[in-house]
């Protein structure tokens, strides 16, 4: 097990202890759990590294802090000392992640350690209520919301781009003419995790299951075009995606949202989502 800057680089032989740590809070850890369950802990397969804080466990088999470093930096757990050790390791190389995201306490604590070198951020979003639904939606589902088919990629992609620009504030096509973003959207469609309602070939509702672990599915990219808002499309559409997760896939449906987005919070409450935690995101 490799050691650097007060952290341990976790490997496949650590899978059981990592799985136990992630399973302790499956909604909070969904993004990391989904990667670990499908790829193990080898960095090449995982698409990043999983770090543990290098402190003596309170008892054998317990991790004192856990952090994923890849396209996003995701501190899953850890106290101030653990977060400091994660920051020390992250600062040993140039920043490559596009965001720091995860449980608010860990993200904000880690950002305090990183801000002097990595700041200022393009945006800091906190708090972001983390919501979950473990039963059938309380509202009607839209029967016209369905999985997007691979041959519909070119019709779906403009809506995905519009959502990304509106939500994240940057154009995902920048730099490579959209090739990487197109590939990511195509992969979600291929896996049956992109959903839409089409009217005359136009997307009037979209959402995706961005991360899917054995226990939780995290909904992302909920979007309705501006000229169709206020018609209930978001409520019925999101309820439909949540129903797929709960009824068909036997998962908890989850998502997180900016607290200032009162319209979205109202939609999710109507569906039956309840607040189970708090996220924060630092965007670069």
C-alpha cells in the first residue's frame, strides 16, 4: 500500500474495508460507490485514485477518511486532519479535476486547505440539499418519458448541452468541439440511463441517472426548455425517472440541488423526496 503526504493509496486488496465505509452512507457516497463497484480500486480501471487518511484506525478495518481523486475530487468522509492530508496530496501535482464535490462538511473543509493554491473558484455552491426517495413517487408519472434510444443521440444532445450551459455555466463543447461530452452522453444512452419526453422530435423534458450503485441511483441533468416551464413537465418527468429507479431497479432515487432553486425544491418535495444530507460543489 503506497503512502504519500499522510494518505494511503487504496488498492484492490482494500476492497472490503472500502465497501464497508461506502455502505455506511450509500446516498452520500453514491458517486464513488458506483465507480468502485464497477471497476474495483485499481487506478487505471477506476479512472482515478481512492485515498485513505493515514491515521491509526479506532479498530481494525475502519477508515478514518476517504477521498476519490479523478475527474472530480470527492471527499467522502474525514475530519479536519484527514482533509488536511488529502489537500497535501492533491497539492503535490497540478489540478486536473473540474470540481470538488460531495458532502458539504468535507468539501468546505477540504476547500479551506486548497483555496490558497487553487482559488479563486469559478463558483462555490453551498448548501446543496441532498434528497432521497425510497418508495413510489407521490405524484403521477409522465407516461411519455422513456429511455432515449441510441439513434436519438443527435436529437437529445442539444437539450443536454443547453442544460449543461444553464446549470454549470460553461459550454461542454469548448476545447474539443464537444467530442468528449458527446461520448459521455452517448454512453449514458447506451446504458439506458438517459430519459426524455419528445414532442415532434424536440426534447421537452430530460434527465439522466448519472451514478448508479448497487443501492442508489443519482438523478442529474433535469431540464425543461424555458418556453415549456410551468406546465408540470419537470414534476411528472422526474417522478417517472425516480419510479424507474425505485420500482424497476430496486434502488433509492437521489439527487442534489442548489438551495436557492426554490422551484426545483418544490418539484422534488411534491414527488416525495426528503432531505437526507447536504452537498457542496466548488467549480473551476
